[in-house]
C-alpha cells in the first residue's frame, strides 16, 4: 500500500463557471479563477506568466516558450503542450489528464503535489528539476531525461519508462515494479534502495556487465 499522499488542486466553483477565451499571452500575464476550453494559446515567448485556480480543457500550447511559469491549483484535461519550454517553472497542486507533453522542456522546474494521468511525455526533459510528491499514472515517458534531478516521494504506476535517462538522480525508495524499464540509463549507485521485480533486476544487471544464467 503506497502511503504517499498527493494533494488535489483546489479549484473554486466560481472558476468552473467563468468561461474565458484567451488567445495571446505576454510576459507576466495572469490567468486566474476561470475555465478555458478548446482554444489555442498563442505565445512565441512569454515569461513569468501565472495560471492559478483554473480548469483548462482542450487548449493547445504547443511550441510556446513559457519559461518561469507559475502554475497552482489547476486541472489540465486533454491539453497539448508538445515542445513547450517550461524551464524553471513552478507547478504546485496541479493535475494533468490525458495531456500531450511530447518534447516538452521542464529543465530546472519544481513540481510538487502534481498528478499526471494517461499523459504522453515522450522525449521530454526534466533535467536538473525538483520533483516531490508527484505521480505518473499510466503515462509514457519513452526517451525522457530525468537526469541530475532531485526526486522525493514519487509514484510510478503502470508507466512506460523505456530508455529514460536517470543518471545522476538518486532513486532511493522509488518503486518501478509496475513499469517497463527496458534500456533505462542509470548509474549503479543511483539505484540504491530502489524497488524492482526479479525480472527487472535481471535487466538492470546488464549495467554491471553481468550475465545471468537461469
């Protein structure tokens, strides 16, 4: 039984009822207390934008540079963040449901009390990020870079971690048993006190140049 508790976003009923249509954002733009649906957010480059207490569904952010973004108490449902640059952003009490984050950049970002459900994060980067109390549930993270990062109390549930790069990230206490970890990049010392199945242990033994005979 996993005892890690992820706090849910706190979204007011007022925010769910107030529907806005926003197409362009600029530096320091604030999106707050509202619902956004089925639109495209146009922004070649906007820093320090804030998204708080909002429900966002079907919105396309793809290709934008949104560095130093501040997200709190938000739910994103079926949004497209493909190739978005969220470097050095802050995400707190946020939920992503069936979202696309293919090739997205979260380098140096801070994620706390964040839940990702059924999301595609293939080829994304979390390098040098701080990830605490975050759950990846039925997600795909193929070829994602989570190297040189700080992990604390994360949940990996039925997710595809094929060829994920973890080098330089301590994985103590991380439970991989429900996930695919074929070809992951990791240092032996980073695996100390992580939790794997017998089959996964055989896969990881290749990192030490061992040949397991059954």
